[in-house]
């Protein structure tokens, strides 16, 4: 079964440190999404790429978050500097633009102390 | 903006049917999805329905869509303890260049043995 792969699964870091989360979308998928899940806010869209180009990152705090797709097999989400309020589960999802559903990875659980 | 609403909790006895309800506001939604999230895992696509359909059945799962009332439901027949999870409803509005999903906050289904 093809699946979206996210690394690391868990990350604990101290406030002020840089955090990089990685995602390998399903081969052939041309859209990649980053979502953040918290108890209070539920699932929030952070960024959205199509054919490696960022289409929407309005949900992302620009001063500390950045998202890139260096190539079609890798998407990254970086937080610098990290803050305790960034503690959440970060999900990557990929799909084929048009009318196919999104497939999610298992997430990166980030804890910032 | 778009909004997707779900009740937060549902408790049923093993063997009974579960019905999870969802309402959405965007009348341009093309696809509506149900995802399942087990503890510590990502979102698993359960089923989806195109907006020109009013029902879809897949083994123990039945999805009903009332487009006029913007109401979506997921019925799980013969509910098992393994069905205990959080179920997310999501809609995919039709917007030029857009492909993102808007999620509800999830319904936690508890199955009593």
C-alpha cells in the first residue's frame, strides 16, 4: 500500500530551537498539505503545495514557520525559533489534484518545552 | 468562511448501529469525506461521497447526504470495539485552484462491550 511517510514521529525540543519535519508524499501525487492538530483548534491548514509550488500558506505564522518542497518526493516544514504554543501534531497529506481524496501520514508529535 | 460542525461524542453498545452526523455550510462542496483517527495515528480515509449522490454504501458503512440541508451522516452497522476512534467529517469546496479540505472537530465514538 502506498502511503505518506513523515519523520520524525516524535520530537521534543526546547523553546528557541529549530525544528524540521519531513514528509514523503505518495509517488505520483502532485499536491501536498501541512495540517496542525491541537485539542483546542482541531485540524488547521498551514500550507498547500501543488506541483511543488506553494499555493496557500495563509494559515502559517510567517515569522517563524516555513514550508518548502525541494523536490517532488520531499516536503519540509520548519519552525525557527520554536515556542511552547507550537506543541501539536503536524500532519502531512498528499493527493492528486482534481477529484481524489487526501491521504495522510501518521504525523509528527512535537513537544516544545 | 466555510464551517463543518459535528457533535463531539457518541457512545454505543457493541453490535448496535452508530450514526455520526455532520453539517457544513459551503454549498459549492464537491466531495464530502469521512476520516477515522485512532489514538496516535494519522487520519485514515474511510469513505467519501460526491455531491451529486445522496447515498453510498460500503460494507458496514453507509453515507447519507442531504444536500438541501447540507447534512452528512455516517452509519456504521454492527459496531465493534475496533470502531472506537475519532471520526472526522470534511468537505471540499469548489473554488478555482483550490483543493483543500475543511474538517470538523471530530466525533469521538466509544463502543461499550
